[in-house]
C-alpha cells in the first residue's frame, strides 16, 4: 500500500508519522488474524484456561502499566457481567508499590498481564510479586513481543501461559494502538462467555464496519483536529470509562501535552470536573447500547448542549436514535464490540491533532523525557512479612 488514510507513505515518513498511521490502519486486519490464530492454537490455551475458569473461587486480575492497564479497566466490568466471575483490574504501577493491598493470598488467582513490550519494569515485577505472595497463582501473559521478559517467564513453568499477539502488533510508534486493541480483543475472546466460533459473527461484522470507518471518518477527524481546541474531555460509562481513559491518554501523548485532557464517566463529570468545560473544549462521549445506562449518557449530552459552554461535542453510538448530532459507527447491542470502532475514532483524532500541531506522532517527545518503554524505575525487593492480622484480611 502506498498510502494510509489520505497520506502517502512518503509524506508520513517525512513527518515521522508512518508507524502511527500504519498501526492504526492495520487494526481490522490484525483483529481477524488474531481470531484465526487463537482458533488454530486452541490446543495450547484451552487446557490451561478451562480448569481455572471452572473454579468458582478464582479471582481474575487484569493488569498492566499505562495503556495496558486501561485495556483491563475497559474489560473488567463487561467480563464481570457476562461471566459472573470475580474480575478486577489494577495497574501494575499500583501492585508493585503496595502488593499487600492488591494481591489476595486466600484465593486462587489468575493474573492477566497486558504488555506491548513485555519489558516494563512494573509489569515484570508484578508477576514475580504475585508468585511470591499468592500460594495458588496462575498467569496469562498477553504480549506483543515474543522475545520479552514476560514471554520468556512462561518457559518451563506450568502455572504460566503466554499468548503472543499476531506479528506486527508490537507497535514501533511511541503510542500504543494496534497492540492495545489486539490485547484487549484477545482477553475478551479468551475470558468471555462465548466460544471463538460463537463470537466470530459479531467480530466479523465489527471488522467490516471498521474497514469502512477508517476511510469515512478521516475528513471529520481532520476537521476536528484543526478546529483549535485546547482541552479534550472523553466520557463513557462501564467499559467505556476505561476506553475513555485510553482515548484521553492517546491525545495527551501524541500532542506531547499541548492538549489538556481529562476522562470521566457521564455521571462523574458533574462532581467537579465539569469546571473544565469551556469554549476551548472538545467533548467526546461514547454512548452505551444498554438502554438503562444510555439514559445517563443522553441526560448529560442534553445538559452540556443546554449549558452552551463547550466548543464542540462529538457523540459516538452503536444504535441510531433521536439524540441530535450523535453518530452511529456500528450497529451492535453488546458494548464490547463497540469499543473497537470508538477506539479507532479516538486514535485517528489523536494522530490528526498531533499533525495539526506540527508534531511527529511516531515520537512526539524527541528530547526523551518520556519514553516508549518506561525507564528510570527502581524495583525494590519486597520482604515485608505477612502477619496473622493482615493475612486474615486478605
């Protein structure tokens, strides 16, 4: 291919944006390949996961650092609802500093690690701490780098399974895009309520929609990117709260902090953060397809319209209705399949805004204060004894 979106590969290369554009563009292909790969490799992961998921005492902990943590935060509410299992999401940045507050010694635990590089110091340390502190601990590594420390940790260990995302998912750009979506999709497929064959029709319909959206959305996101907003608020409830957190970070990263960002839930915004809304603000709201939850989305949408303070509002939906100015990206009744079209919109907007500010999306911080893989983290040895009081509380 000689172009991505409306840009030639030569132009993107000259503007240090080729990796970012390609990695956003390639996602529908990667999602289909991921489903094929998991189907082909089912003999490797099913014997490991099936007996664990059949245990009603099992706690599933979704974890990662930065964007990888947000993948877990997006999925956890949906997985809890759909499977009835105890699913929580923590940042490895939280676990490492206070493992005794996040790791439950009293229950069998499946620690699901989301990791693009697989070498982030907090992610590697969290795995070791879990094995140190939780007597019955298992690990599912969802990684994009087959040569990473996390992937290698699985070798020779019966309590660890590493699932490597399709080739090309280990993003070379600064910000996670296809790596994030592939790891999130893999967790939904491996831990969700449907078999791979049962999930395929919905996945395939979503992929086909995204093939069209990556072409049709660009004029709109390019216009938004050049509209002069300096504040950006992303809103969504349930699984879309974690996705809003990722969308907010993507804009912050790719604009090197020039755009002030904030994420929240539709109900949470009123509790103080609404002060941020002014005539320089772009609000992106991700509507739920659940009829009950959607009422709260609609109420806030109308309220922000009535206030008349916001510069621009963009609403994304999975169903057509009478809410003014809300656009339907894909018809779907299950929110998990809406996360990927919404994510595509947010990624495209962040890339276009980076370019509009004359920045280089592949490396928006060329001076090196912020790095693609975090540096400068000292991991300290954890030797705090677990006394009887703390053990009974866990």
